[in-house]
């Protein structure tokens, strides 16, 4: 099955600096890669996603890049703010047996220091 | 759009009782809903996938008689933890998908339900 590795597990940055979280996946059939932000005691919220036919996508301060050949994708947050502090999960998804199966990374706890 | 709610958000029960958790898609019809379990400081573990009107598909190691899933309508799925024990204490999260099966699409997550079994 799919295996998604995510690093770092924790990340501390100064407010205003950039944060980068990297993930790798094993199954070349995966074709959809969402990123989720989870605040304490809440469910994950989709923040950005990318599909396998695209190499990069940007939404304001957040960007995601995908390298299908190397099977890795990254989340970039620029001009970080304290409210960006949360746990971020990457995921890889593909169709399997008629439904979409999503495999999550282990998560990265991001702390933005004011 | 794409809002998913869960109820209750927090429940405490005695060992041996059953607990039902509801998951609703508020502004879209969910052909498929997923149930996850999350332990503290860990990632989400998929428990089962349910399609409206059919039996749920459980992941390996998840007891179907222990975790009963019903997806009776396109906007509601329920997870019942039967004869709950302290080891069932966890954060349960549902997600919903609006696209037909087999297509690449997005899962929208509910806010989660914290279950504590005494």
C-alpha cells in the first residue's frame, strides 16, 4: 500500500520567516495530494491541494510543489504568523476499488514564535 | 461551502455502554463518508469507508461488530461504538466526499468527537 513520510515532525520559526514541510510517497498511482491544518481539539481543515498534472500551486502565503518523478511534494508558508501555528498533515490519494483512499503523513507541528 | 458537522463534540460514558456519533454534510450530498481515529500527537488512522445505502468497508484490524457504521442518507453517517471500554477512548473524526466513486476529489473533515470511556 501507499506510504507517506513527512518531515520534520516539529518546526519552529520566527514570525515573518518561511516554513517548509516535505513529504514523500511510495505509490506512483497516487494522483491527488491535499494538505490539512489541524488546530488543537479540532478536525483537519483543507488548506491547499495539488493534482498530479500540476507541478505547483499557490494561494496567497501558501504554496505547494509536486515532483512526480521523485515522488515528493512540499508545503511552503511564507511570512508566517502566530495563527499559522498548528499541526499540518500531508496526504496522498488515489482511486482504489471504486473509492478514493487517502494516506496521511504523520504530521508536522509548526510553532510560529512572535 | 463543504461543511461537515459532528455530534456530539465531546462525550464521556461508562465502560460497557454504547455511544453513537453522527456525521452530517451540511451543504452537499456525500456519496462517501470516512471514519478516522486519532490518538494524541498521532496521525489519522482510517477505520472504515461507507457509501450511502451499502455496507461499510472496514480497514484491516478494525472490528466491524465493535464499530457499527450506518450511512442511511446522502447527508448522514453514524458511528456506534458498542460496549465501549477505556481503550476505545480517542478522537473520532469523520470526513465526507461529494464526488462519485473513482474520481479524484476532496475530503472535507468534521470537527471531531472526543470520546472518553471511564
